[in-house]
C-alpha cells in the first residue's frame, strides 16, 4: 500500500468522539491508524489494534476522561508502535498525517507495512462506519489460504468482521 492509501485509513479524533459510544466502535477502528500527539508538538502514526476499558495488568477499570470538551468516555485505544499500550483518545489529532510520518511508521514496523488488500479491508469498514454503521459491516473477501498465512492483519480484520456478523446473528458471507 502507498502512504496515501494509509492516510485514507487514519481516523481523526472527531470521528473517535462521534463513534466511541456506538456499538460498531471497535470494529470501525481496529487496524485503522491514528496520528498521536506524543508531546512538545511531536506526532507519531500508530496502528489501532483494539479498544479497552481495563488495565491489562491489574484488570482494574481505566479512568474516564474527555475525548473533546464535552465528550466523556472510559474507552482507551490499544495502539501498536514497537509494542502495545492503552492510550487516551484525546491525544489523537484531527489532522491527517503527512507522508514522512507514515514512512517513519513503516520503518519502525520492520516490514509490516499493510498490503493494498489489507488497507482496502479497513477502508471498507471505515466507510461503513462513516455512513452510520447500520446493519452488518461489509463482508471482507477471504484471501487465498497462502495469502492469509502471510497476512496476519488481514486475517485478524476478517476475524473481527466475521465475529461481528456472528454476534449480530447474521450468517457468514
């Protein structure tokens, strides 16, 4: 995938704030990217790998906070950048990342740059969420067996979509 294609699957803070209490929230943001303020005007692109409300070590609830001035939540994003950590959504930028930040993310991930097919799968789910998230999420075509083995991101995206379909009581497509 190109940097421009990755930019298309970056979720701004305003969408996180609008979606955080929707039933489709986790499915919408899984494997998308965010531009995170890491302090002193520095930003980093990070991949969303989940949503949590609990500390992974203690199992205790994480504290609530405001995503934006009048939008409170107890949900934290699980972000991946050389490891996984729970992060408040209020640090996510509303701006799109530039090409240099996307390339820096790719260099840090040592070859786990998403394929065009993986980006297309995430983009389909984001488009569904942006249109209101009504009904079942889009069916992500299953890759050939060998491609799925080489592509854990696509396999996990497909599993998340399939899991959402089963939770909704709909047949697998």
